[in-house]
C-alpha cells in the first residue's frame, strides 16, 4: 500500500484493532517518508476497547482478554516491535485447562478444548 503525500487517515475505534492500525499506518508513513495526518476517533472515554485491566487490592483483574495464542505470530510480533516481550507472562502449564462455573462449582472441560473452542472432537466421544 502506498500512501499519497500528506494523506488524511482516519481510524475509527480505539480498541486493539484501531490502535494497532494507527501504529502500522504510522510505521508505514515513517518508512516511506510520507506525511500523514492521522486521526483516531473513539466513541468512549478511554482507549483499549474490550481490553480493560483493573487492579483491586493488588490483584490484577482482566475485564476482557487476558492472553493470546502464540501460534499465530501477529500479536507476539507486535509485542516484540513495541519492546513488551519482557512483560509477557507465559501461561502456567499447571493451570492449563478450561473451566466453566456451574451452580457455584468449577467444572473442567475435557482435554482438547481450549477457551471453549473444540480442538479435539474425540475428547467428547
Ligand atoms: C470477556 C472477554 C474475554 C476475551 N478474552 C480474549 C483472550 O483471552 N484472548 C483474545 O485473543 N481475545 C479475547 N477476547 C476477544 C478480544 O477482546 C477482542 O477480539 C478484541 O479486543 C477486539 O478488539 P477490537 O479493537 O477489534 O474491538 P473493541 O475492543 O471492541 O474496540 C472497538 C472500539 O471502537 C469503539 N467504537 C465502536 N464504534 C465506534 C464508532 N462508531 N465511533 C467511534 N468509536 C467506536 C468502541 O468504543 C471501542 O473502543 C475476549 C473478549 C471478551 C469480551
């Protein structure tokens, strides 16, 4: 993609999609030495969209996403570019598994399920 000179770029939404779009558009403009005027429009009063982190009594509570799959490299690549890899926490293999809270009790889903996505059909057979 080539941007014209002093292109007007408007990104709607300040969630991860909009923010990363702003980052990559900015990178492209810098790399190709093109002038852009970049505007981000966000309807809410904060950035991040579904990503929201709360700290309560020293406990970190993620209101939305708390992880990403490294199998697809895009999020990891972005973290690397932004110098955030030291802040990443690898999921503890001992707490591996997906649970559903049902009538006050945690029930573990069978192996082969990941975040309620069926990865291995035979796990249910
Ligand atoms: C509880 C929960 C847990 C999740 N867990 C994970 C996880 O562990 N791993 C994972 O990969 N994904 C997870 N997801 C999915 C992930 O959060 C989303 O796919 C991702 O955050 C979506 O980002 P987005 O920028 O596309 O949209 P959003 O985060 O929804 O951002 C859209 C933004 O656009 C703004 N907007 C909307 N309309 C307009 C408008 N007309 N004008 C201006 N601004 C507008 C909104 O206010 C918002 O800020 C989870 C989602 C939820 C809800």
